[in-house]
C-alpha cells in the first residue's frame, strides 16, 4: 500500500511506515495534478500539512484513497466532514507540535520587548557607525516577568504557551468559549511538578487586562481582533499570532502600531499568505517568521511517528 506524503514527512515517520509494510512516496505533487497522481499510483493514504488542499474534488475523484492525514493541528485545508461521509479516515496530530509553537511565541515575545527583530536588521547596516545611537534607541526594553499574558484559545498549544509563561513568572489569563476551567501541570527536569488552576475570563476582560496577547484558534470567518478589540487593549500591548492568518485585521493592526496603541506584533501567519503584504514585511515594529510554528526537528519527528502509528492502526 502506498502513502503519499505530499508536504513531506520526517525520516522517523518514513521508517515506521516502511517497517509496517507501506511504501512512502515523498514526491511533491502540484495541486492541479494531485487527483491524477493518486489514481495513477493507487495511493491509499494522503498526508499533508498546510500547503496541500484536500477538497471535495480530490475526495470524490480518488477511489483508492482510504485515509487523509494532517501533520499538525488545524484541518482547515481538508473537507473533513465530506471525507468522513465518504468513508475515509481523517487523522491529525493535535499534540505533537504544541511545544514548538509555544516556544516560537516566546521567541517573538522576548525579541519584541527587547527590539531584537529591529536590532537584527539595523546592526549589520549601522552597528559600526552608529553603535551609540542604536544602543540608545533600544535602551528602553521591558521584562516579561510579572506581566500578564492573555491567551485567546486554550487548547493544547494555548496551554503549552501558558506553561512557559507561568514558568518565567508571568500571570496568565485566558479566553476560550469551550473551556471554563483548566488545571495545568508544570513538569521540571528533576521530576518535580507544580499545578496551577486557571479560570476562563471574558474576552473583554482579557483585552483590557493583558500586557501581551497571543492567539491560538482555528481559522475564523471573521476577525477575532479588529479595530474594536484593539481599542479595548492596554496602551503599549504586544500581540503575537502564530495560529492562522485572517484572525487579526492586519490593516487595523498596522494603524494601532503606528498610533502607539500596540508596541509590537509578532506574526508567523498572514492574511495573504504565502504573499504577505509589503507593509507588514517592512514594518520596523513587527517581528516576522514564515509560518514555522511546528518546524522543529523534534516536532516533525513526533508528527511523523504519530501519523505512522495511526496509519498502521487504521489500515493494517
């Protein structure tokens, strides 16, 4: 049986599948050629990340297909309900990349409060000639310790982010329409652990109280953060989006940064991805990364192994 990993899979995942008797194809097939390739090669399992779309045309026209797998959490690029209606297995790896995304959030937060995103642009250009001026420009940084982090969306990634925040001494508040209370366990390298009881707050209260806000929600039909929400935030708030493009109104965000309402933003995802707007890319107060939340070696190994285990269980 052949498995097409169209957006790639870790060597660990390939090894696990091959040991179970599957043939793994890692050829990158263009979207418009996907149906033809699947049928020609009698593919039984299609594995994707965020790039490949698995819509009704693929599902309806590939009779050999028995399983669709998403290496990651969100399945916005898959017509899940239709696939299940047609009798296909649909799987994902909801917990494999949580820590990686959470750490990227804090990379943006730590960089943002110390202007590293801008310093790394300017030091190569002017570090030798304007060192003292740059030192003065970046000399009013802030600490994250004892500040309040507001988390919108408190699933696995939101909770992993909260654990890092608690670990460095931040106060954590969260808003999630489906989770009223949550017990988080922080596990340390020496075997010790601490439990924290958190209660959901209202979105309005979170916007008002948080010094920094990070979003961890699936794709939405409307903006979760727009001008109205930005106006409710503290002056000087920092915002990070490593969830989905389109949950923040980027035009309103740029206006809020230019007005001083928002001190900085960290973006890993974009409304017009994979072609982010030039105003976003060039803004000195926006920390940028190219949708790499889950792109760590450790996360990809976990994703590959978790997909392989599920495939073996369902198809063997």
